[in-house]
C-alpha cells in the first residue's frame, strides 16, 4: 500500500541511521520500525494462506466476463420491464 506520512526531524534521523546501519531502503527501514513498535519487539508471525486443490473446472470459464455481462443485461431488462 502506498501512503504519505510526515516524519518529525528526529524520527527521520532515526530512519536515516537505520538505513545506513542495515543497508536497507527507506521503505524497509520504516516497515521494520513500525513492526517493532507495533508488536513491542515481539516477532510477528507471517500470514500464510492454506492452499487447497479445487480440481478441474466443471464449466468453461474462458468467456466468463461475457456470460456475466449477458446475465446482468437480462436482469436489467427484467427490472425495467417489471417497473412499467
């Protein structure tokens, strides 16, 4: 996520120092500082998504957008017809 933050001069100096000492980018230094501060130094567990096999698709999805558009058109037509 991209965002804009305003750092106080002393905080900027701390980040610059961390960048020099660790040889990391500004982004890495800020993310590390926030993680350490937010977790009070406790190591954070990295989020992992469980992977599940879903099998072969039962329908052809190569024209899924066209199908969705057609269904939406049918629904709009139904609503307009019912509203008269």
